[in-house]
C-alpha cells in the first residue's frame, strides 16, 4: 500500500470532511480545515466563554452556545462552497462549543469538592458514548439523507445543549469582587516582587486597588500568568496535546498499512472508545478514594500512556492492535478523568473558570502543531509508526512538567503555611473558604 495515498496529514479529519471532499471535488487538505478551524475555535474561544460566564452567568452562556452551535450546523447544510463551511461549521459551531464547554466544566467544579474526581470522570463519559454511537450513526444518516440532511439532523440534536444549559443550577457566591481582586493582586505582587514584605503590601492594597482592575480580574483573571504552578501545568497540557491526537488520526491508516481489513481497522476505534469509557469511570472512582494524591495518579497515567504509544509499532496483527487499542483507551480515559481535577487543585476552585480558558488557549498550540509535525516525521520515514513514536515521546516529556509541579507543591506547602501563620490565618480556611453554597 502506497503511503502517500493514505497519508493522514492530507486525509479528511472526519466523516463530514470526507463527504465534503467528495461533493465539492476539492482536495482532502482543504476539506480537513473544517474540523481544524472548529477545534481551534473551541480552544481560542475558551477564555471568552469564561469571561462571558462571569458577566452574564453560566446558564445563559451555555444556552447561547448551544443555540449558536445548532445555527452553525444548520447553516452549514446550505453552504455552497468551502468558505461558507469554514464560517458556519468551523467558526460558528466551534465558538458555540467553546461557550458550552468552559462554563459547564467550571460549574461542575463548583458543585463538587469531595466527589470532584468521580464527578468529572462521569461527566466526561459522554464524549466516549458520542464517539461510539454517533460515528456509525452519522455515516448511516449520510447514506440515507446525504451530508446536508445529516447536518440538519445534527443541528437539531445540538439544540439539546440549550436544554442542558437551562437545567444548570446557578450558584451564588457571596464574595465581593473587590475582595477577590485584592487577594489576586496581592498574590501577583508577591510572585513578581518576592522581596516585598507581605504586611506592607497588604496595607497598600486598600489604597491602590483600581476599580477597573477589579472588573477585569473578575471577568478575566490575568494574574494567572504570574502563577508559576499554573504555567508549568499549562506546559504539561501543550506537550500532552501533541500526543493525544495520534490514535484518532493514525490508528486506522496504520492498521490498514499492516494488512488489517477495513472493517476490522474501523473496529479498533470502537474498542478504544469502550475502554476509554471504562477508564474514566474506574480511575475517577479511584481518584475519589484519595488513596494517593491526584497529581501522582496523573503522573503515572501519563507515563503509561506514553509507553503504550511507544509500543504501538510492535503491533502488526489485528489481535495485537486490538490489545493496543484497549490499553490506550483505558489509560487515556484515566488521564482525561482527572486532569481537570488537578487543574482545580493547582489554581483553586474560585479561579477555575479563568484557568480553564487560559489552559485551553495555551494547550491549543500543541493540538495545532501536533498533526503537521507528525506528518513531517511520517513523510520522512515513510512509516506511520513514526507518528506514534513522536506522540509517545511528547507525553513522556509532559510527565516531566508534572514532576516539576509536584516539587513546586512540596516547596510551596511549607512556604504557604509559614505565610498563613504570620498573617494569622489557617491554610485550610484560606484554601477551602465557604462562599455561601453547599458542596457535595
């Protein structure tokens, strides 16, 4: 089988891209930009979603996002050229997804404290079920109603996001924005100018707090850029994103290049999706037991994920590839189930909304650079296994940033305790302050 004919770097990224590729008789690269623009818009729009949620509330923003994603998909079904699809399905639908994802995950973090790991895990299982059910269903709809009819149906289904948003229970935090802004400004000063005495900077806070800064920090917490632990965790996200995409793009073409039949190759993704679902539920429950620190569990799962990807080129038969798919799905699910929980522990639940937005924005660089970078390696080595090797190395590098984060946590714990004792505050009172709502 000729590699250039099946190069994933120039193949459509999904069923819709493939149908559009054939309908408009365009290049596969041009049609694949539909999915690429949508994914990029989700990442770049995440900070906007968190800011709008802080201003209007999470419920209306999620409902607006569901409506926008539906409009984009329905409008795309009437597109007459690729440019219109880029705007509708790529940008409008992608931005709608950004407005739904960020506020929903933020509210999930507010709803739960003790059960946050298992709550995040259960909430994320919808992605696995969607992959398992919708992929063959979409192809069936295309066969029955053409790609335009399938998009109309998907647009109608996405209106359910509005219903989901309406069911979100608002949480009212009885904390004046000025108080939060003063705390964050104080943290920013201590991080950028550690020689400043904490007591003297506290005395100056009330004098120099700017009302404009209060509003900006309330909607977009820019002080996160001075949070060293958050930036280290964001770098973990960048390198992890370089490796997460590999199986979804390369597994089926790699299996076909090894002589696996077409339907058996497609079944590998279903095997991965089922084990992904199991991994999210199982390891979310394990994280909820608090037997080990969540960041330690994340380090182990990321390392295992990298090792599994490095061993993929050794699989040459369907049975071996099925075992790889099962192992990858299980460990990937374990990683996805807890990485948001670790982010909440890094920045605190009160800053989770802004942190999610910035984290997605920074991580997007890895997701956007990963496919073309892997394509370069595959072209030069004329072997799909190069994509898995690159992804495995990237994940192992991301684990190094988690190790750095853990060392920073150990050093920071003692320092924070000393500062809190000096200020007459308890560490737990500062970190887990109750803002007027009951957590599960």
